[in-house]
C-alpha cells in the first residue's frame, strides 16, 4: 500500500491487453477496456480532422500529476476513460476523482472503463481519503464520478453521499459536482446523493433515444436517465442538474433537437456536447466527425431552448471545465477558430490571458476569504488571474477600519471583521458576489481602474434589462434612482486584488436595515427582482454578467501603456 501525504491509496496498474480478462487484487474477474473482441473488429478510424487536436500529454504540470498517479497507484477517470483532455487538465494540476474502484458492472460500447463484478467490494476509507485529498490539493471545485455498481444494494448512493459530506466538513467552500450512475432508477437512492450537500447533480443520457441500445448497456435506458434527472430537480430544486451527449454515433439533427426538448421537459439546467472518439478497435465506430461550426449551432439551439448553459465542442467531455459551466462563454472554447485554450494560461501568455471564471455556488464566507488571502500571498509571475462567482449564507462583513456603530442590530447574523476597506455591508442568498483575483500590477491597472470596471459592467448589464443605473463620485458602487443595487470593496495586497463586488439579484433585503450600509445611515438598497426581474437568479445573472465584466477588463488592458 502506497500513501499520498499519509493518505493510503490502493489501485492497480496492469499490462493487460485490451479485451482480455484479468483478476483484480480484490479477487474478482474484469475485462480490460470493458469490451471483449467481437469476431473481426472494424479497423481503427483513419486520420482525424484537424480540429480534433488535444494538448499533448507533456509538460511540468502533467509530469507532476503523472508522477503522483504512478507512484501512488491512483485510479483516475482521466486515464480509465482515455479522456483526450488529460494533457490540458493534468497540466492545470486537476483531475476528476473516480469513486468505488475502476471496474464497472456495465459494459457500454462507447466506454473504455474495465468491466466486471466487484461482488460488493468497497473501500470504507475512500470517502474520508477523498476529502483529505481535496483539502490538500486546495481545490475550489471538484467533480466526483464513479463506475456503475449494480452489485451494491443502493448502487453506491450512500458511499457517494459520505464522500460529499466528508468534503463539505473539511472544505465547505469547495463546490461539488457528482456525475453518478442511474442507480437503476431507484429514486430513494437518487435522493440520498442529492441530499448530501452537493451543488450539481449529473447523470449522462449519452446519446439520442434511438441509439441508446446498442450504445449503452442494456441495464441503462434513455427514459430512466431522464426520469432520474427530473426527480433530482423536483426533489431539490436548488441543485443544478446536468447531462451530456456524445455526437458522431449516427444521430440526426432532428434527434438531437428532440433530445434537448426531452431534457428541458425534465428541467435539466446544463448540457455538454462532445465528439465521440472510439477508444479501442473493440468499441463502436465513429459515424461522423462533427465540425466546430456545427457544435456552435447545436449550442445555439440548446440556449434557445432554455438551458442555462450548453458547453459544446469536439473535445468537450461531461466534466471538462465543469467549474466554468455558468460563465456564459462556452467555458472559454472558441469553436469558430478550432482553438482550445488551456484552462490555465501558459507561462508565456499568462500576463495577457483573460481571467478564468469559476462558479463556486453558495459557500461560507470566512473559508472563502481565507482562500483568497492564501492565493494572493502565494502568487508569483506565473499565477493566472481568476474571477470567482458565488453567493454567501447570511453574514455582515466589517471593513478594516469600519466603525462598529454602523452595526445597528446584527441579531442572529454573524459579523466578520475582514481586511478590505470600507464600512459594514451584508451578504446573503440571492446576492451575486464577484471576486476578481487579479494581479493588477502585472496587468498595468490601478485600483480605481478595477473599481471602475466592476461598476461599468453592472451599469452595462442593467442597461440590457432596461434599468438606468449609475455610479457616484466618492461613493463606490452602483445606484438606481438613488437606491444602491451593487457595492464594491477591494483589497490590494502584493499588487493583486481580492474581495470585490456584491450585486443584489433576488434576496431578502431586510438585513440591510440592521446596519448603515457602507456607513451611510438610511441608505436604501434595491435589487433586480424589484426592478422588473422577479424571476432573476444568481446563477442566471452570473452567467449573463460575466461577458460585460470581461469586456470592461479587456478595454482597460488595451489602454495600458506598452
């Protein structure tokens, strides 16, 4: 048994040929890559189109993760499923964690995960070990996935829930996405996972209804996956639901559109579309290579049908850039040029790269603040800039030199003394919080530049909604008819920014009456919900707002002296 910083890890790497049976260390039989050879296999697909071009699996970051995976015998979905993005993600120091072992009880004909019957085997220490790994790796967004475990009475639902609860205990600010099995359609098992504290629940429909068999294992079905997604959303509406479609298996445009309609009828929030790539000669053949322009078209269809986001591109996989799903920019993928920029800028372009956008969900205030401090204190010239979108549970935050008398009656809401400037303000559910973690010295920006960019982005976004907003001299923030809709408070340390913008979307404004907001007695607050946007949500506004902010930042960068 190896250990990773005192975390015991047990998996195996074997020189077994694709399609062969082998015996696992736990004593059960499995088939390498999930598919036996079926007579004469079709020859390997010929040369791939130019747009199927993933980052090569080389580089310092890739080597570091590869070293950990090899030395400590870790199983990752990146390797097990032969993901084409392994180079990009590992160079960014990230990987999707696969629970419950590396052997699946099903044998879907598109998937290269080994198949067998684990006969009830589980690592009881895995949930806590997973949580410790997330903590040590200092992640902000984690995707948990797994093999199917039809050999377990609950399909592994409680094991999933234990892992999620363990992560939340250790790192409550980390957003969790769970890409789960279908639990054979047993809805109480779906509820077990959905009730565990996660932010995103995902189950992949994989293909259109007509092609579900033979693409998926007979125990899976199109209707069952959609029913699982619909039940998850109905059971806990605040949890985002997500699914994925592979294209290139023989589906028609009409079938793609019908599938989108079926998913929207189940109130699915997020959709990813990617190219099916044949993992071995024993798997299904590729029927067509979807062009980048077609992916853009399908994304437009999905958005028009009401999905909050559709991330679409030849190399997209269900967990790819998952933390950017609500950024509203196709997770940074530019299909029209066939370009697939890395999640983290390279050393050569980090100074000019636009900040990456990360959706963190609802997170506790203090751990998030401490993480911003940590990132700022450990920055160097190669640290990329980031913009975090999130919301907080109820909390009053008091600026560094804030006057305590401005807290009139906090009641049951905690007051946290923090290190930004300004006086007291309130954060709570329904308020979009935007934290720009930007090296302003490297970008050639001033503090006033960044404040102005935040304010102008809010004003420009409000204008699209027919709301006339403005900023005031010597009073940071944005106002509508004299009432404040957005507050700005920054801290600059070591030439970099943190803290940021609080944009009132659809929240309970009563707590603002317990303070003098930003030190102004009697200052009235307002929000989008009171200004003709009664159905506004933090997630939808966040996705729509980001392009305005990135545009303002780009304008400032363009003006900096050469």
